[in-house]
C-alpha cells in the first residue's frame, strides 16, 4: 500500500529518498514521486509505474524532501494522481483516506481553486495553504477538518528546510542521526546503523528541521518527549538468497518460521497470558485475509480439543456489526503487518467495549502491538512477497499453542504441536511434486479446493493463494457442500484439489472426488493417508507425512502455496507483486 519517506539534511536528499522508496516497494504500489526543496523552491518528479522510473530525479538539488509510493484508491494510477501533491506553495505526501474529500474540495472550488488530480489527498495541500500561521499550526488546523485516516509529511515554500509530519490511524516513524532527520511509514525504511527511531503516536505531530533534533507534539501542539525504540539496525531489506522470487524463499522458510514462533510456554509473558486464557469464557478472533484463515484453523482446534468456541470474525465485518463483547472477553487479533486498518479498528472497538486484547503479529512496534494488552509475536522474519505464506504457518504455530493451553485449562488434552515442525520440512520437499500439475491449471475456467474439517480451512487458504498470484477464479469449499449448487460448475476445465488428512472423514471427501471426476474434472489429491492414494480417478497426488488431522493446515498449506507459485509463473505473473494487491492494507 502507499508508502512515505522524507528527510531534512545537509547533503542532497534525492538519492536517500529514492533508496527509501525502494525499501517500501514490497508494500505494493502503482506510481511514485518525490519533491525536493532547495532553500524554498520545490521541485517535483512523479511517474506512473516503478520507482526506477524516477532515476532522473536523483540529480535534484536540495537537502529537504519527501517521497511517496501510491497504491490507487481515489483516481486511476497515473502521473497526475501520483504524490506529492502541491498547491499554493504547500507540498504533501499522504497515506490513508480523506473520507470527506468531496465536500472539502467543493469548498476549495468555491474559493476559485482548481485541482490537478482525482485524488482525495490533494485537498490536504489546499486546506493547509488556506491556513494562517506557522506551518505546524496550519497543518494541525487543516487536519482537524478531515475525517478519515492519514499519515502526512508536508513541505512549504515558506518554511525552508522543514518537514511537518502528522498521523491518525496510519503509521509514521521518525529517525535522526548526526546527518539529519528522517520520516517514513515503516521502520525498515528509516532504520540505519546509529540512527535513533521514534514511533509517532496517534494524533501526534513531528517537526523535522535542518540542524535540529526532531520535535514532537501532541494533538494540542504541546511538546512531548519521546523515547527512541529498540530495533534491529542490521535487519536490512531481505535478499532473495538465490531463490528466484521472495514467495518461493518465504515458502521455504515456513517450517523454521513456525518453529521459531511457537511460544516459550515457560516465559513470564506466556504465564501471565495463561491466567487470562484460563479465566476467559469468550474469545473473539479478528483478522483479515490469510490471517483470518489462520483464526479459522484456531477456531477448529479450540472447538475440537478445548471444547470451547473461539469465534472467528472478519475484521471489516466486526467493526461495523455492533459486536456483542461480553464481560471478560479476550479479543485475539492476528495480523502479519500489525497495521491492517480494519483489524486495528476492530481491536480498538473490542477494547472500548471492555475486551482484553492479545495481538499475534509479525512486526515489532506495529500499531496493533502498541495498543494491545498482550503480544505473542510471530518470528517469521520480514515477509516481502505480497501474498502471505510463511506468516500463515507462523500464526498457526502461535494459535495452536493457545488452543493447547486453553484445552489444558479446561481439563482436556490436546496433542502436542511440536511434531509438526519436522513434518513441515518433509511436506515442503513432497510438495514440490505439484509443479507437474501446472499445465492442468493454466487456462482453467475455475479451480476448486475441497476439504472437510481442518482441510476445509486449508482449502480456503489454498484458493486465496491461487487467486492472489495466478489471477485464476477459484473457490475453497467444504467437500460435503458440493452437491448443493457448486457441482453445477464442475466440468473438464475445472481442476479440483482435494485435501484429505482426517481418516474419520476421508471416505466422505473421496465421495466428492468421485462426483467431480464423474463430471470430467481432473482431480489432484493432497493427503496424509496412504490408503487414499490408490484411487484411479485421481490424476496426481502428493503424500504428506502423517500428522494430527486438526493441525494439518500447517502441512497442507505448503503444497497449496507452491501450487499457487508455480501456476503464477506459468501464467507469466510476478508472484511477489500481484496486480492490484498490497502487502499492508492500511486503509479501509
Ligand atoms: C493483505 C495481504 C494479505 C494479508 C492481508 C492481511 O490483503 O495481501 O496477504 O493476508 O492483507 O494482512 P495482515 O498484515 O493483517 O496479516
């Protein structure tokens, strides 16, 4: 999604801005631009497409500047809709959504102002330009008129060598070292050896001035003192390390990610959490996308072993459904990025209604982490490919541990999770066989992933992965529901992937295999049960190591992720940067 960088320093800003934008590329974007101020006059270069298209801006003079990668929401990807947006000597970059932009624009037009883009963001420059007083006061006054979310960095021709920054419900971090001050929308874009990094709180402002340390202010513009956060300065942008794509590398890292994420059950944090888990009667699980699928897997395991309902919710639904949050509810939010707007809003709502918050997130210092009572980090390492892969398995490791603990608290036994980690390594090797399945999928009219029990949730995730990176229409479906409508869609051009890991219902899913095969569909089987391999109607299969069926998504995720990857390649798509999608969805 959109990204912001900015700096105020003695040497030219442009090279640093371009490097910073490259670090934000993984988030997904469709245009980019920078603005550099040289003692007042501001030069802007922006382009549709990739950051590398901005190379001619490297020569811009001036040590103060801002840069942006845009993921289109209001207005198509184009040069004029790319940020920065300038008006009346003010130049801004913005992440978020100005929800009342139409009304605000009308007011500006009535004053005789014209707009040069279709974006909601441009109005921010107009509003600031219309304000009196110093830049900080003007920015605050303008932002008070806005409903929606923002992270902004603002340059003004009247305030040389200065950037004013502000945030509401969209992340922004500030850095400083001996050379100058920096701002960015995520920590890796600002982190560097020996640089102090500060996280801007919601509603706060920062002023970056040449030759001065950054100054921070609360919503009333009262100065606030901030402590620098501890972060890993050496954690550079990950490299592909010989893999052709990040997605392939990250799938390969899944076993290690899951194992490293399994919480230390003896730790103080976990023991404190244990007490809460043992007392709670109501658990809400809230997330989006792949993270939502991991909560479905936890729901299933908790139901099965702890005999308790942990209720999964899609965050974009939860926040508007007026959720019932009974006393003593624990709301577990799951998010790789820790910045997904709907998940954050749901967490805030649950908290306001009295729930305790537990965040399961992969990003330290993320907004989700900062607002939660408890945090169980996933240790998947940075995930660069837009489609979540290793983070899904890491989330499962944490969520299964929680289910296991809840089962124990309630006097039930759950099977151990740890045997899964070595089985994942075998599953990864076995999963490579799916590469041979690719010709059946390229050009398919639609693809079905079928399963029962836990397999049903892995089917949902397999289908999502395929859609994300291959752009093929696909559905994950409970195998038993097939007859109730979906079977009408099945023919020789609809390959079916059947997931079968539970001997108790293997025959039932096999019935679905017979049904689709009778309609001409090629069937691909992913199973942990050798007895299922003999079926003559199956075109090809992958045998995974035996495992507890309720935990099987941790294994079956690997071949379905690999299938999505290889089909994407065969379709000529870049699996790391699927069209229209963003890594961290920081707007609604
Ligand atoms: C985006 C990503 C998905 C991800 C979802 C939730 O849509 O493309 O891969 O599953 O957001 O992200 P989160 O960071 O909250 O896990």
